[in-house]
């Protein structure tokens, strides 16, 4: 393993950041290395900005963002340097910070100064950056929209068309959003070239994840250890069904799709993968959420217990209906 306490993973939305971060956390542990993965949206994230800002409503809001983010990184870097864990951070180097500045049409010199400030703060952690890029951004974004469903797509487009970048582009709707993400990737491509720490850029447009993961493991000087659990298709069927809270609105359906167990807890057809160490314990691919299937005395699955680092799911029990 290379000498680092911080692995950064970035790229445009839907490029595989969370899935890769989850995979790497597992591989580090299998290699006997203490690891902590911070999902982009998890509660109590050390780098989470307190306000949900996509568009700055004033100079004060802009300056507050520019001043607060480096402070969060300083606190994180100080704590991480003292720990014996390798920390895996997705999205917060670029997508959740630089993108906000870019889509608000901040002057490039000011963004570059911000980028350099963060680079200097994390330098003592000897960071390593994995950067995913797409040859055809429009194709990639539209693929993500289709994958995550109409509701998610509408939320995404409605949010982005409000940004100063799209409003000043002369374009509207989906066309303006595609232009935003295309030019944002062009900008982060240049930023990637300028970073002075260890880095690996992967064009993952074709989805050849077996190859990409081998490249990543070689870059990190890690041994790839198989964590595949062979769950027979008949066993997967016993988990299929619809589950709902006894009191509450949370529900999900579990089914088999292309021989994979999937559910729609967050968006359609997210893979539900078995934990290699625990019976009937699964986890949601790309999310820090565990699913424990509970059987009754007859051996039939009667409920799912959810746990993980997202408050809206942690501790919830869904009953099979």
C-alpha cells in the first residue's frame, strides 16, 4: 500500500465515485488496513457544509462558503493525521465544492486560489486522487438520469437550471444542464493536471469496472482480494417482496434483476450485496446502508432491519407485506 492517509475520489455525477469508495474501503480492510469511508451524503460528514447551497443569493453567502470549506478541511486533516486510519473521501474535493463555485460563475482566479488552499491543507496526509472522466458527458448524464429514475432526474434538472452558469448560457432545460456539466468537467480536467500529489485519471466511459479496479489497485499498490459471496438464485428469491414501515412512509421492493438482488430504497434497482461474514446481512451498493433480513420460526423472511450512517434509514424496521 502506498503511503497515504487520504484517498480522494472525484468525477462528474454518476461516474462511480461512491461504488469505488465502498469497494476500496472493503479492500483496505481485507488487506488488514484500517479504513474509514465517508459517503458523500452521510450524516455527520466532517466536510459537510451546513447550508444546502447550489446558488449563492448574496456576496455574503459566497464568502461564507469560501471561508468555511477550508476550515472544515483543516479540522478534518488535523484529526486524520493523528489517526491510524486511511480515510476515503468522495466528491468533496471537486464536485461538492469547486462545482458550486463554477456554476455560480466565480472568477477562475478565485477558484484556483481556493483549490490551492485546499491542496496545501491536505498535503500532510500525502493524498492520492482517483479521478473519473467521461469522453461523452451528455451520454453519461443521460445514462444516469435513466438509471436513477424520472423523479431524481427532475430534481437534478430543476436544481441546475437555477444556477448562474445555465441562466447566463443562453440555453434552457436539459441542454443548459448538459453544457454546465460538460464545461465543468473540462475545468476539472485542468485542475487534475495541476495537482501535485499522487493521482490517477481513468476514462471509465465504457464501464469496464474489472479493468478499472485492477488499475486502481495497482496505483495504490494493494492486493486485490475477492469478496464475492455466491448466493444461489433460489436463496435470493426468499428475500424478494415488498416491505413497509408499520408506522411511517418508508417502503421498498426487493426483486431479482439479471440474477442480481436489487431494491428501490433510494432509487430504482440498486444492487443488494451479501456481507461476506454474516448470514442474511446485506449492504446497499454505493451507500453506507446495511439490510438485515429477519426470518420467522418457519424460515420465511418477515422483515428488514436497516442500519448505517444515514439517519432516515438507521434503525428502521420494514415489515414484509
